[in-house]
């Protein structure tokens, strides 16, 4: 008498469930929305720094990036008074302001104790008063999710 076999054995079902669990764990750790938001914000900050440098070269006048963690805001500005800081007489460039902790970047915070100003001279070389040339961005929900945007002395930005 022959037996026909229909369905799965318990071993086959356990193997499929275990494999699914492993794949879900691997995918869940790499596809977290807070990590993605911090990566996007860090790449955006690096692009903002690159834009300030390129604008300084293009217009032949000092340009800067003002990063203020107190109000969670960053923007590019023209350093008209040549004081390597954002102040009276300096003008922000239109459509360069980015506000963190709300809107598209509501899951991202600027992590710093004081405001940072990065100014590029007309040759695109970084000039800064406080010597700080890096900015950290972190997640609101997971402090371990941290990206640092570093600016070299030559004015090149990189995300670490």
C-alpha cells in the first residue's frame, strides 16, 4: 500500500519560521526610519557646507554656514562684514535654511553645546573663529544613532 504525502512536516515549518525571523531581524536593524532620517540630514548638512564653499568661490566673497543647536537651525549666509561670524550686515541666502526637530527632520537633532559658524574665504578655504569644523546630528529616539559632518581645512565636507 502506498502513502501519498501532503503538507509540510514540523521540521520544515520550523526551518522556514527561523529563516524568516533571521531575515526580519537583519532587515529591521538596517531599515530603521530614525537612522535613515539622520543619514539624510547629515548628507544634507554636507551638501550645505559644499554649497557655501562653492558660492564663496563663485561670487568671490566670504560665505558661511551658521549652525545653531539652540533653535535647531542651519543656513548659508554671506559674510559681508568679514568678521567670520553671522551678525549685523550679513544676509542669509534664500531657501538655504534647514530646521531640525520638526517637519522633514523631526526625528533629527543637532548635537552641540554652542552655535557653530563655518566661514569660507573667497578662495574656498575654511576660516573659523572657534576652531570647530565638525557638526554632529543625532536621532531623537535613539542617541546611539549619530552622524558627524566633518569639514577639512581645505573646505571639503565628509559624513562619518
